[in-house]
């Protein structure tokens, strides 16, 4: 009898345990306002138990043990929900979860480059957005500047313009750096002479987000945005004070200290950013020539906000960057003295600027903004028996007024931009110039229907020496399905001539003839792009997204450098033909639990119509990227990445090798401390492995065309303190 009772007891316990293990709970997750399913929303119970909402917003957790379960439901841009449910659940299923927008998260996803301050998902203009997590990852890889951050974006190339200074220029979709407008908080601060070292002098620690718009966008901010624009958005103070300190050390002798503080007190708030960088001359291939120059740099950037009322805000930002670089023969670098046998190039630069703005906000649809900025940039390039010195003073003033309704908004404005460059008086040929441009513009955004949105714009720019430029722009967006969106846009652009290009930077402006820029025509462009964005959930734990972009840009009357003559002289002229850039960009993202896989491909076909339709030198037609990331929120972030660069042509149209770069990064977060270790290019891919490079005794090492990394494998590690 006891045996029978024991058997029944074991059977009942087993049955109860089995039944308990089979308990499940299902949620239907939707947007509270629209009722649309939130595809990819996460339901988290534990490290081994959770689910992802499918195409209908449904998420199911199976095999629940215990008498209750606590879940946290989250989705980007929405307020997280945490609830506890009894098991087995006796109520109606699926459980309806209606999520509200999280105001702080929405602010992070709001873009400002289009001047509209709207959510990125509601803007017809195609915008690539890099948020706080991606910025932190790139800061870990390269804490001294944003070159790494931009280089690893699809369709963007960082072209080294000088092997001795290691200066880099940003190329978007195959077009030279002078066709990209680089901005900080909506102010164009890095054009002309100051653009020469700009990418290398912007640390990423104080950035909240980076916005990239590709294609002709001169309508937004004037001439210079033929290839696109990059807007760097700074962190704003919040109610809770923020302190961030980052110390980084590299195996190549580089040390960086970054510090940031933000605080808000009643009507006043402020941020303070400081950065110091020290790099010893680093020789990767033992040819006694620096592949990384010796560098000393300091950056200070205080910003003050004042709100006299709920509707008014003043902002004043100051910036100072002071840098010295010495690159060349290591003996000459040590002695700080060049000679006929030992090449040395010294770069001294001093960048100081202020940005002042006033914003009056009556409501979310009516706003007045006034801006003014001034930049002073002084740079000297010194070599044996040669020097180039000059200073740039650039000003920018703008007034905009936005009005209308949520479904139909207008923005009108005007701005004035001046750029004056003065070469030092001891130069044999003075290449000073002055440019002045005034513009008016209007922009209109219309929600045509629930599925269709339209954005149009028109700008009229009057230049002192180049006449009137008329620049229309149009973008349209169609939401065919919550999972599928189409965007199409295009516009005209222009660029005023300047002596500061990638080619003249590589020459250190040596031999560039004195000439009158007014003899040249402004470069004109037109272009357009079309992209498809698709996202979906696959089962309960997978999500997939795809963005496919097609683009075309044509540049008429391109300004090209000719020479050298027998006497070694160079000059500019408008080419007899055009330059075109066309291609596609593919971006895929696949997520599974804590893993994310990013795949991208870029086809960049940049042809010189004025040179028999040949591919533009030092521009790889095929580029591939693959990044695998594991992230346990608040604890670990581990990444493995590889990038492929296809074959390129040198200026003499000999062909280079193609190559892969592989890197690995690991970051461990604690409460207020993060430790990280980064193995950048641990495959040690460098140009000296493909061709013999010995610059030690070179008289003109700047003649070397750089088409692959020069520095090879570098390991860096550090600590981040955040309070």
C-alpha cells in the first residue's frame, strides 16, 4: 500500500512539474497612439528567458517555472514597462501592452541637420544616425579624433593626404573632402583652410550623436555640401549632472586624456570638455620614417546655456584647439631640425572659435533661431628651405523662423557667410583670397497622407564674385507598410573655388601659382538617391533589417589641379568635362538575443568624364564590412569586425592590391567604471606589406600615394569613469 501511495505521489509531482514547465504567456505589444505592432520589441525575464515581438507584435515566453514571472518590456524610443504575472496566467491572452513614447529617448533620435528637429523615422530626407552607444564604441577604438567613427560608415572613405602628417580627408561616395560640409551643432566650422586638419582635431567624447546626409544638400546650408554633410551634435546638460573621464593608451606610444562635465542649475546650465593627446613618432615598417607623426594637442570647449524663461534660450560655445605635429625622418623628428638629407614636416595649428545662438520657442511648431559664429584658424607648414603660413577668419550668421502645423510646417531663413584667407607676407606668391556669400532659403514639410510625406526646399545664394546660385531640393517618403519604407530625393549644389584641396594638401601647397580665383567658375552639381528600408521579426528571437540605397551625383565644371610645369609650378582650371559618382550601398542588420550582426557593401563608381571616363584614383570601387557585436546591457560589449577594400588605381593608373582589415574590441562595464581593450587591425594590414616603402632618405616623401593603412596593428586600452 505504501508503495502504491509513493508511486501516485511521484506521478502527481512529475505531472505537476511537467504541467508547470509547459506554462506560457503571450503579449501583444503595440504603439499606444497608432495601435501599430512594435516589431522587435523585447520581453525580458532573465538571461535565459525572453522573447521578441513578431510581425504582429506578438511575443511568447514558454516553459515558465515558478508561481510568478516578472518581465520587462522595452523598445527603442518607448517607455519601458515592468510587470509581474501569476503563473499559470488566468486572464485573457494575449496580454495587451500599449507602449508610450519615452520623451528622453525620442530626443536622442531627433535629428537637427534638416533644421526640423523631427524624429528620424518621420523625415523624407535619408539620414544616417550614430547614437550614444556607437559613439562610445568608436571612442574606445580611437579616442583622439573622429576619423575611425566616419571611416567605418558605409560609403565613406578616410583618405590620407600626407604620409608625414598623417592628415586625413573625408570622402563621401567617392567625392573629395572639400565637397562635404562638416558641422558642429548646426554651425559650419571646418571649411577652407581650417578643413585641412579638421577630422584629426575633433575628439568624440562630448558628442551625443552624429548625423550624416549623403548627396547634394547645398539647399540646407549653402555651398559645399555636394557630396553630403556631417553634423556633430554635442551632449546637452540634463537635470542630473554628468561627469565622464577617459584615459587611453596605445601600443604605438599614443596617450589621450578626455574629460567632460555637464550640469544644469535652474536657468543656467553648462558643459565643459577638455582633451589632451600625446603621440610619439611611430615607425611600423622600420624604415626610420614616422608612420604616425609625433603630436601634441590640447582641446578646450566650454559651453554655457541660459534660459531666462521657458520659451527663451541663449547658448554660447567656445572652442580652442592647439596642436603641433612633426613627421618624417626619425632623426629629424628627434632633433626638430630638417636638412637636405633628413626630411621633416612640422605642422603648427591654432584653432579658436565661438558659436552664439538664441532660440525663442512659442510651441512645437513655431520657433525663431538666431546664430552667429566666428572662427580664427592659424596654421604653419615648415620643411627644409620651405614654409607655408596663413590664417583664416570665417564668420557665419543666420536667422530662421519656423511655423505651421504638425502636418504642414514651414521654415524660412537667411544667412551670411564670409571666408578670408591671408597668406604670410614673407611668401613669394601671395595666394590670399576673400569670399562673401548671402543667401535666403525656404523649406516646407507636408504630411500628404498617413503614408506619404513630402519635403521641398529652395535656396538663393548671391556670391560676391560668382553671381546667383539657385538651388531647389525635393525629398519624398512613402510608408508602404509598418515594415517597408521608400525614400527618394534630389537637388542641386555648388562649390566656390578654393586653393585648399586634397592635391594641394599633399603638396604642402608648394609650387602652387599665385592666381585670381575669380577667373574660375563655381563648380555645379546635381544628384539624387533612392532607398528602400525593410525591417521584420523572424520568429520569437530574431530581427532583420535591410536598407538599400542607390545614388547618382554629377559635378560640372570641376576645378582640377594641373601641373607640374617644367619649373615645378601647379595651377587650377575648370576641367573640360564632368565628374560623376554613382553606385549603391547595402546595409543589413540581424539580431538574435544579445548578438547583432551588421553587413554592408558599397559600390562606388566615380568616373572622371574629363579624363576618358577613368575611375578616380585612390577610390576603391568595391567595399565590404562585417561587424559582430555581443552586448549584455550594462555589463559587456564585445565586437569583432572586418573590412574589405577593393583594388584602386594610383594616379598613373597602375593598380593596387585589395586587402582586409580585422579588429576586435571588448568593453566591460561596472557601476561607474568601464574597462576596455581594443586590437585594431590585428591582421597587421599595411601598405608596406604590399610594396617596398623606404622613406628614410626620401627628398619628397609626400609623393607617396597612400592607399592602405600605414601604421598596421595597434593595440589600445583604457578606462572610462562615468558618474
